[in-house]
C-alpha cells in the first residue's frame, strides 16, 4: 500500500508557470524615421537588450556586439521602408520600421527651341517645377512665328533636386 501514498503526496501542489521573460528592447539611434537623403545607402544602427539578441534589418542579419548593432542598407530611388526585427530565445520579439526617402539628382535637359508647353511638360515629368519668363519684349509682338524656349536657369546639364524651380526664358526670336 505504499504506492497510493506516494501518488497522493504529489496532489494538491500547484505547478507554477515559468515567468515570462522581458520582451526584447530595440532602440534605433540612426537614421531617424522619415529622413530624406541623397546617398545610395544608409547605416542603420542602434541598441538591443538582451545584448545577445539577433537583429535583422531588411531581412539581413546585423552585426551585434555588446548590444550595439549596425548594418549598411542599400536604398532605391524614392521611398524606402526598412523593417528591423530583434529576437532572443524565450523573449517576445520587437519590430519597427524606418521610412527613408532617397532623392536622386535630376539633370536639366536641353530645351532650347522647343515650344514652352512642351518644355514645361518635359520638366514636370522629371519632378521639377517651372516658371516662364517672356524675354521677347515689345518687338516680339511684331515678329512672326511661334514662341520657343531661349534658355533655362539652371542651365542644361546641371544637376538639381526634385522639386527645383526651373526658369524657362521664352521669345519668338532667341
């Protein structure tokens, strides 16, 4: 009858559930969210706790040393979203994302001789804004022919940022 006593000795004791471990803490030191850059890449860096957590940036594993991590991420032209995930065994994972816009310089095309409306459309298609300046003066009304672009400011071949205003100087006789 020793067997029933042993079985009963274990009854009544509640088995305690293991305490959940603290979630992974993920801090991004740079770059800041919603940043605009000219470069074709950025270095994402920050801190993670626990220090031995694994960090994935855009799906690639970052180098983690004593809780500090970093990884250089290539950027596409325009808007980029970079996902950052951190996990450690038995710890709830952490995730965040950065929004980075890469501005790519635009080259001013050669527009001399083109009709103003066509030149305006060409610049708008490149993400540029336009202003028209009539350089013809009083004699332009007396001269036959059609108005054309005489020059631009900034000039052809210059590199500018998207959204730059380009002045189109127009006249019937350039």
